[in-house]
């Protein structure tokens, strides 16, 4: 009689504990797990904050830095233009990208210029800007070598492409696309294959997201993310809070957890004394 009452009570306490613990494991605890354990990983490219996407919820990064993984190729869109992500140097912090539409040739349709929100991105030293100018018969060129290339469009008509040095607008022409070229591997001849190669090689941009609190957040058992109300960098913590710079030390538990009974044959790990 006594033992069955005890058994009932212990079952009851067990169920009670289940119900207490399940709701509290949702929300921010999941954000912590989702943002810290699941670094973006795709085709050899990995990234943490301020990137999100591909399994990382939006609270793990800033809205402008969403990554996708398609057939093991990391991709992202910046101002509506699709890029392949070739490298992410998480600690520099530099993103190396190449225009997806130019992977097939010099004449994508429609022409979309690369634009970068100056609040999020800045250019990296060691590059010079060039501009591809489309659809002008007499745009002057500052590049030695062939003045112009002809690219074929879907409707069969060719459009001429000029290359100018600098970060220029289309002026009277049909369109312009900026192409940063690394000074280190400047083409010796600016012919069409060289230009196509530069476009495939891509270029680097630096992101300017505030990551200053992240080391301290990490040390306090949290992970950097975004507060989805204020859009500020925040620390997602094990105690289900967000919004502070670091996580509070774990509060002492008021209900002591039941001591697990070791299963036969299982031994606790030996203690190591230092
Ligand atoms: C290249 O152009 C971007 C704007 O598109 C500008 O921010 C950057 O300073 C330019 N870089 C150089 C080396 O002129
Ligand atoms: C400019 O673009 C339009 C539409 O794509 C095209 O029909 C036209 O031929 C282009 N102009 C030149 C000079 O290539
Ligand atoms: C912010 O995040 C919370 C918790 O993840 C979610 O319930 C809420 O809908 C989000 N709000 C917005 C505006 O995205
Ligand atoms: C946060 O970012 C979202 C998406 O870019 C925007 O809609 C919202 O207005 C921003 N909120 C604040 C407080 O800036």
C-alpha cells in the first residue's frame, strides 16, 4: 500500500517535472541552440553571426545577410543581385562573392548593378573599380586593348560592352555594372576571357555589423544574434533572455533535480584531480 502510493507520487512528480521543463525549453533556449550549434555550413563555407539562413533562424543574423545553400553552393542576395559566396572570413570580417548571373557570360539579362548598403558593407583595400557599360556605341574607354566586346542577348541581337576604370553610372547608355578587380591579379590583356575570368573570381567586401559584444557574450555561455524588435546585436542566453550584452550566471535551481540512478554496468566518469 505504502509503496504503491510512493510509486504514484514519484510518477506524479516525474510528470510534473516534464510539464515544467517542456515549456521552459522553448523560445530563447532554442535560439541559443539554433544559433550556436548550427553554424551555417555549405560546400566548405561556414559562418556564424551575423549570417543566418539554411537552418539558422532570422534571429541569428542581420536581415541583409541571409545565406542559402543550393547544391552545396553557398549563395546570397545583396540588393536583389544574386551572388555565389566563395569565402567567408568570419574574423576579418570579409565576404568574398561573385556575381551569379555572370557565371554564364558577359551579358546577363537584365543588367543589374552591384549595390551595397554602405551601412552594412564597405570596400576592401587592394581593389580597383571598373565599370562595364552596356549598349553604347561610343562610350569612351580607359582600358587599353580592345575597346569593346559584343555580347549576345536572348533575342539574338548583340549589345556592345565597354569597360571603363572607375565606379561609373550608365549615363546615356543602357546599363552599367561595377566590377571591383583585385590589384594583385590584374589581367595583362583586357580581352573578353580575361574580363569573364575576373567576374568569376569575384571580389571581397567587408561587413560592418557590430560584433564587439560577441566574445564576452560567448564567454558567458551565450551566442550573438539579433534582437528582432530593436534590430540590434544582442546575446541569446541559456536563461531564455536576450537583450543584454552578456548572460547572467546560471541561477541556483529551486527544485533539486532528481538524482539519476545509474544503470547497471554504467559508471560515472572518473574524477580528474589537478
Ligand atoms: C569602388 O566603388 C565603391 C562604390 O561602388 C566605393 O565605395 C569604393 O571606394 C571604390 N573603390 C575604389 C578603390 O575607388
Ligand atoms: C539597349 O537595350 C535594348 C533592350 O535590351 C536593346 O534593344 C538596344 O539595342 C540596346 N541598345 C544598344 C545600343 O545596344
Ligand atoms: C521575435 O521573436 C519572437 C521569439 O522568437 C517571436 O515570437 C516574434 O514573433 C518575433 N517578432 C518579430 C517581429 O519577428
Ligand atoms: C528591423 O528590421 C526590419 C526588417 O528589416 C524592419 O522592418 C523594422 O522596421 C526594423 N525595426 C527597427 C526598430 O528598426
